[in-house]
């Protein structure tokens, strides 16, 4: 009740406040000029000293939102509005896995021209596991477009990305997307607006940040409006949003006269140019041919990494990277010429010996061990098999992704720390497509000990399911130490319930596939890291035992016919197996050793039954993410370019029995 009341009171005063503050800001700004549409293009060549773009004409904006709320689709419409030629839908999703899975994995930078202004736009991921991508680019911008689904409202990841934006002092613009849905009404939009205002206030937003403009849009249909409508009667385009960005987001406060300094926020490798570093120019002007050096900030001071020459400067415009001769303070550019600096390092003129402050990322919460594949089938599919090759690949990944830490573990194995199993699963999937073979341990939660108290990462979970599945979901999460904080009906959807919970990260590992089965695909679940809290105790019984192969060879239908009654099979006839490989889930809580390669004895006597009459239930073939969430502490995942197999850590039966008698940690 308090939130909507505050929101309504604020709305009555905001109009006069925003109009007066907007007028005074424009009046006092030294860069404000009155351009007509006809003269905008003619005078768009204004530049700062050295040929760089005038900072007053720049607007640096990030598009932030919860997963599936329409960020990348919105970017498509903005690019098309400003004349860019996009080859397909979700054009900024350039990675194969992004297009296949329909999610944004890495942040992307592009620029568009609107009227007399240059807008540097940053598209960010919405999934909690890729929060590091948001953290390292949000420092490059002065404003943000917060996209919220008008039907779903603000969810767990909305809170995370908004907290990061407010922490850096950004002034967000609220865009209520998908207002053309039949279930979305004006009352629902007002309710979501109040919820977002409450979220701003709870996260400690300043008075200036609380004065955010609200727009309504349908990114799919390609329009935005400053007033609520299901379909605008006037021009159906994104001009209202672009005008709001120019009017609400301040230009970068940058000095083009100071010596050049730039903090590297992104890095990619080009086969011809080598290492390409992308970042926002903090001070000065940089030109092609300038002598620069890389600086790294350490506890002992600033360390010089390398000195070199800028061989190429590029600026992303639309879907292409155009070469430029110079770039000035406040602009976001890419440069080539240095081979040592990476994300978080500073590139500066040779006379500058001070490194810029680096971005502080949230700590990783989950770790997995990557090692050499030592199964009997090792080497049959992949081309990169050794521990050295695996280590080099992981260290290269850690260079470009600051949210991942790589630490040497035992012989030829590496501990990889990250935000969640999806993030590490994407890394494993990329490696197997590159020809790597490796064995992967199950995820382990990273605990903390403070003042003698064991702490574990707790996540905030938002779940929406049909009413008939509520009891099943709550029972499953109670075994996983989940605690309900809020529960109620979903506005505009009869027969649906939304629950907010806090749950340990270790309890959520592997739960997504179970959740999909329990809700028959009709529910959705979103999660985001919340905090570290006191250890909540051991989990309940969340998984049954497994069927373990004790023979090597090709799996036969005759053997599987007799094993079907024992549980759920993960394999099909004709697949290859070996001692210690997991071929199914047992119907009981204990493991069972079975022989899946047994063949039918041949005799001279005719039999009524034949192999052609064997009818098997289709096996449960696990994806990589499902396998990561399924394996227990004494099991491993064997990953090759052509197969994903589950196996026991110790393949011999006697060794497994011996190790099972040891006390567990």
C-alpha cells in the first residue's frame, strides 16, 4: 500500500520538478544547441580538438533487464530505426550458442546516430549467471534503459542489474515492454510502475534517479510511446525512446585536453590484428600511430605491462566496425596494437603512469574441476586431450571473462570458479565444440567462514506455476532448504501462483530439470545471487541411486529389456559402454551394478521370442546442463565432441566399495 501511494504522490510533483530541472539543465549546458531537422545533418561534423567527437554530442547508454524481457529485440528496432542494416532478428546475438538458446551471453557495444547526437548503446545479458558481463560494462555509460515486462513486472535479475546501475550513479529510463499483450492493462502498468519505484527506493536511489521517465513499448512490433496505449495512432517507431535518451541521459563529463587514458572493458582476438581492446576513453584524445602503454594496478602500485603503437582504431556503428582516425574522451572505441593488456587494465599515453580504478566484481559462488578424460573411450572423438591444452584454453577464457577464476588443482586438473552451472556449462559446450575431451566434476558451492561461522551463498528465487503444481514444487524445495518469503496469485492470470523464496545455491544445482518435469513445462523459475548467510544444514534426499555398468562393449537390446524394470535408462542399444559408466537411474536409493552388454545365448533350438520383438521405452538422453545438475560427489561427467557420458569417479567396483567406507566431508 505504501509503494503505490508514494508513487502517486511523487507523480503529482514530478511533472513540475522534471520540467524545471530539464529546462535548467539545457539552459546551463554549454553543449546545448537548437538544431532543426534540416540543419542537424549539416552541422553534425562538430568535433573536439584533434578531430575527435565533441563529448556534448555523445550519450552512453546500457540496456538492462531480466532475462527474456526483450532487450535484444529492442536493440534490433533501435538499429533499424537509425538506418542500420541488420541481417536477421536478434542481430547482436553473434555467438552460435546465443542464437541456438535464445539468450544473450556476452555484452555487445554498438553506436547509432539520432538527430545530431551519437548514441553508444550496450546490450547486456539478462541471466544471473552472466552478471559479470553487466558489472564490467556498466561503468562505461551514464544512463540505462531498464526494460521490464509489463505482464511479469520486476523479477530477481531486474533487482540485480538495477542495483549495479544505481551504484554507479546512472539515471535509468523505465521502459514497460510488451504492453500489447492482451492481459496487460493500464492498471497493470501502473502497478508495475509502482513496484519499480519501490524497488528504486529500497535500493537507495537518489532523488535524481527516482525522477525517471516512463515509456510504454512493444519491441516486437517496433514502437514506443510516452503514454499508455495498445497501439499508437501516430507514427509507430522508437523515436519517443530515442528522444528520451537524449533528453534524460547526461553527456559524459570528460576532458579532451588531459593526457589519454582508457580502461579496457572488453577484449577479443582478431586473426589479423591480434588483441582488440574495447573501452571508454576516460581522458584526452587518441589517434592512430600514438605511442601508448598498458598499465596494471597492483597492491604495490602501478606496473607497466607493455609499450606499443596504436595500429588501428575502430568504432562500432550498427552491425559493422568502421575505422576512425581519432577518438576523444567520453567515446567508446576499439583499438589494436598491444598484446599484453586485458580487461581491467589501463591503456594510456607513455607519459601517464597512473592506472584507472578497476571494476570490482561480485565473487564466484560455484566451482567445478576440469581434468583430463581418463575413461577407456578417451581419445576416440576429440583432438585436444592433454592437461596442458585444457589449461591454456581455460586461462584464455579467464582473460576475457572476469567472472571466471581458474586455479591449478591436482595433476593435470584445474578448478574453475563461476556464478552458476549455466555459465560453466556454456564454457564446457564451447570447449567440446572446439574438439576438447575432458572430465568434469559436479559443482561445489564455495563456502565462507567468518568469526567461526560457516556461511553459504543464498539465492533469491522467483517461481510462477499453475495452482495444481504448487504443492509439488514447495515439497521439492523444502528438501533443498528453500524458505518462502512471499506468495500470491499472478495479476491478470487466473489459476497461476507466484512464489518468492530464498534457497541455498547448492540446493538449486540440478533443480531446473526437475522443476520442468514437475510443472510439465508450464512454470518458469528465475534466480539471482542474494547474499551469504549461515549454513542451513544438509539437504534432504534429492536424488536416487544409479545403474552402473560392469561390462565393456556395445549395449544390447536383450540386456536392456531386463534392466528396464530397475529404473530409468540413459542409454540406447548400440551405444558403447565400459566398467563404471552410469547407464540409468535406479528405482531405489542405492547404486546397482548391472551388465548392459549381455547377449542372448544362441542354441540350435528354436525359440518363440526373437530380438525383433524387444520393445524398449525411449531413454532419457541428458543435455550438458542436466548432467551437471545430476551427478553426485563420487561421479564425473565425460565430455567429448560427440558424446556426454556419466561415470563413477573410480571405475573399478572394489575401489568404489573401498572409497565409500571413508568418512565424507
